[in-house]
């Protein structure tokens, strides 16, 4: 648990506990602090729902109609990670959660190199869309490392100007073998050094090395869907115990045959400190239509 932070325009009306590095609310610009408080809940934890995969994968399985996919999951999500195109076309502005806007891209699975991304969306557009944060991928150790890191630095400059936090995503492209503590620690620390307010990275063995070396909050990515729900519960629980503040998990939720049951179980791990065994029971019960666990 971190330090208490008070957020209000005129008086102290609320208190929550957030990551140590964010205990600067009285010195942080109000807009920045307010947006971070929208994303990171009063218990200091978060469950972000990414549906941005189409920006380089096209119509991903079970995300062909993103609006329909995400609608039943919204009550259990703390924020949505999405591109401006899908946001405008598929997300009801009258019924949504805080938005993390994907602002990098320009490559595809059909191209030569996924790491050759650029900035695709301006900060003015982010303001126009009333987002709570923006997200960008960085590709450390690739041919386009420098370009992606300078993109991050430029985005942070603009985000600080407008009071919009930046989430850096430590992408590995097709090279999944890079998911070890040494590499991910390097990526996460560099992202924080360049000004990212939150870092999204992969869970790995010795994950505490990644978290301890990163002075800003870390959320876990999911990656490709795994074979069983229990594998997801195990790595999410382990990562939370080792210092992550939450997840940015997509395919392992909405590609599951029971996505609502899956997100209920994960929410219990994140916000209720449930064990993997308890999460499995919540998942199994929710599959049967029982009102159990997180948010009933």
C-alpha cells in the first residue's frame, strides 16, 4: 500500500492509497492527478481492458466487433485501452469507462518490422476525446529503438503540457523470448526515466526485479491467450504479490469462452486480494450464472 493522496478542487473530499511514486498530488497539476485517480482506483489497483489490437493485427478473433465484445465487460473494467477510430465508431460515450488512448502505430503484421512505429494521434485529439491517458509502445533493443524512445519523450512533453499521463508499453513484437526480468527491467526503467507515468510490461519469472527497478507504477500485459484460466490467475496473482498495481489484459479475457466470468475472477484477484484458488471458484461459479465474487 502506498501513501494517501487527497484530490479535490476546493477541499479534501476523498482519500485513497496509490503507488509511492504518485504521492505527489499536492505538487502535481490537478488535471494530471485527477486523470490518474480515474485510472488507478482508491485501493491503488487497476484493471485496464485493452481492445486496441486491431491497430496492427486487423480484425482479431472475437474482437471483430469491438463494441459488442467490450459491452458486457465494462462494469468490471477500470479503463479501456483503445484507438481513436474504434473509440468513435464502437464505444458509446454515454456508457463507458475512462479511456487510455492508443496513439502509436503505423505498422502491421503484414509488414517487415512491427517496431517501426510512429505517433498516429495528436495530443489535441486526445484532449478532444476527453481521455484519461495516452499509450505508446516502445521497442528497446530493436533497429527502431531510438525512434520509439524519442516518440515517448515527445509524447511525455505534450502530455505534461496538457495534464495527460502517458502509459508506456514495453513491446516485444514477435520476439516473445525477450520476456525475461533483465530485458523487461531495462525497458521499464528507460520508460520511467523518459517520463512515463505508468508502464505496461509482461509478467516474468523474478518479476519483483522489474517492479523494484521501475520508479513508476507497473501494470501487467497478458500477451497471447494461454491454455487454461488457472495459468492466468496464477501469473496475475504472482505479479500483484510482487508489486504490480494491476493488469492491462485483453485476449485472455475476451477470447475466453466465458469472458464475463473471467474478468470477474481477475477483478477479485486485483481488487479483493483473492488467491488463484478463490479466483477459480469465482470463475466456475460465474460460468454457472451464480452471482459470486467481484461485483456479483
